[in-house]
């Protein structure tokens, strides 16, 4: 069973989120993934606005701790 639930995934998407809160959520997501990659989709030199896309696969394998 993944340690990340669908509710956790939607919580990452909520706006506005503080950078610290978003960092924790994304860190948890990446920490529970078996593969992950990031792509800088766009960057605006004038405003500093950027878009980063993450693509990965959650670790679905149960551990001995999940079975307790």
C-alpha cells in the first residue's frame, strides 16, 4: 500500500501553498516513488514565473511495516 493517498496528491495541488508546505508534499511524493523525473516546462525571464512538471511512479509494494 502506498504511503501517499489520492487525498495527499490533491493536497499538493491546492493553491495557494507556501513554498515550505509544497516542498514537504513534493518531497514526500518523491520519497515514496520508485522512479521520478522533472521537466522545466516554461520559464518567463521577465516575471520569474516558471512551470515544472513531475512524472513518476509510486512505490506500491507493501513493506513489513505496512502489514502491522
